[in-house]
């Protein structure tokens, strides 16, 4: 913790990679932990283009449920701390794998959503995306005005990320002095690849997780819940930053 606070106290540019664990204390399930979605449900039947082609209503029922849960949830102290950190640095980029919108709701502005967003729908025929915050959606599966199906605006297994998004995330991470890796199992690529990429460029990498997950040489793990560790870490770093500024 003190190493991380020291690094944050001196840094001008910081990036953060977050995953589902960041929203666990807001009451949202993770994917692979206890009670995680993929512990009980098969992602191949719910989160792939083939699954949507086979049974769009079933896929939409899953995303509708996640929209309802996300809407009920409130940002926690971890999200709020990351939002508060943004204005303290010359450059601060939050790269998230989460689709729940809680970083935005906490006030984070410079957010790169690697896996899309629960609140966007995309027409399968036209390929155009738009915001849709209706909960519940009136009919499942919802249809576009053109008659084709609308799909959730999220990235599914086997799909590429939205063009340019990974490049922007990589640029931000490699340009930073410190990378915080928060609440992610670091098993899904290309997102997880940001960690070794950062390490190879000499970026200091600290992980905040309830267990060691970012298993790359050079990562320092701070074990604990992000809603508890991040406020404590930022309080320490901010104190040191203020002392340095005096
Ligand atoms: P995972 O469910 O794989 O990992 C969640 C991580 O959060 C685990 O390492 C937990 O130990 C940690 N964790 C749990 N509670 C925590 C807490 N309170 N504070 C800090 N850490 C905590 O979720 P992701 O890594 O986000 O992709 O999963 C990556 C991607 O896999 C997701 O974006 C999703 C999923 O399939 C798609 O849907 C494309």
C-alpha cells in the first residue's frame, strides 16, 4: 500500500484497468468468483453471436436482468475514489471491462469501455448503435425501426472489440507512470494484455483485488476489497501529494 501511495504521489499520468470486482460491493455479480455469472450459466449460450442467432430472446432476458440489476445498484466507494482521482493528475484514463455504467454514474469522465455498455443497443442489419435506457424493454427481443433485431451493445466472446478502442487504451496505459489493475481476474484478452504491455514499458503496476489475480512478474498486489483499499490508498497518496506541493 505504501509503495503504491508513494508512486501515486509522484505520478503525473495514471491509468486504471477495472473489472467486475470493482462493482461487487455495489451488489453486482462478478463472472468467475463465488456467485459469478459464469459459475452457473454457460457464456456460450448467452454471450456469443451464435447464441444470439439461435435464441435472441434468451440472450436478451439475460441482458435485461443485468440492466435491471445495474440500475438498482449504486456506485461504491471504489468507483467514487477513481472518479475523484481523475482531476488530480495531468493525465488519467480509466479503462474498464465493465458494462454496468457505474464508473460514469460515479462521475468518471475519461472512461474507455472495452467491452461496450449495457445501455447501448445496436441494429444487427444497419450496424448503428444508440443509447437505450428503457428498463424493462417493452418486448424481447427488441426490434429496430427498420424491422431487424436490436442486440445489446456489448462485446461477446469471439468478437473483436470496437475498432480503435483497444488502441486508445494501449496508448493511455503505455503513456502512464502508474497502472492500477482493480477487481479483474486478468484472464480475458485483449484487456489482460494491457498488464504485461505496461510492465514491459516500465510502468509501475499495482493490483487491487481480494486475491492475487494479475499473475505477471513485477505486479505488486494490494489484497482487499476495492471499495475499502482505493479510498485508503488515495487518502495516503493525496496527503503525500499535498505535502510535496507545499
Ligand atoms: P471476473 O469475474 O473474471 O473477475 C473478478 C475479479 O474481481 C476476481 O479476480 C475477484 O477476485 C475480484 N474481486 C471480487 N470482489 C472484489 C472486491 N470487492 N474488490 C476487488 N476485487 C474483487 O471479472 P472480469 O475480470 O471483469 O467479458 O472479467 C473479464 C471479462 O470476462 C468481463 O468483462 C466479461 C467476462 O466474460 C465479456 O462479457 C466480454
